[in-house]
């Protein structure tokens, strides 16, 4: 598992995520501990949420394309496979 750090707004030190509690498929509470133990030592919970894809996963894109092609007539399928070499 990869390690992530976030900055604590109070002391601007790095905080380590010590555990995670999923609230749903897209939202999780992150339990964090400040690494500045001498001056701060705070522990806190922050929430992270998935917002949207910039590029959808390749598997989803391929499945979507296959589904669209499957719904075309045979003639439309043949036309969609034609590659214009003049481009």
C-alpha cells in the first residue's frame, strides 16, 4: 500500500494517514496524526471523496464502445469499421 501525507492546517506540518473508514464507495474518513510531535501532536479526521474521472478506465471505455457497436445494424457496423485513409 502506498503512503500518503497531508498538511495539517494548524501547524503546517505533515500529517500521516493512520487509518481509513469508508463511508460509501466514493467517500472515506481519513484518520490522521501530525508528525510534529514536539509542538503539535494533533490527531484529526478529514474526509476524502471521489469527484469524477478525467479519463475513464480503459475497461469501461472498451465496454461502452462494444455496447454501442452491438446496438448498430450490420450495415452501420460495417460503416463504423471503415477507416478513411485520406485523414
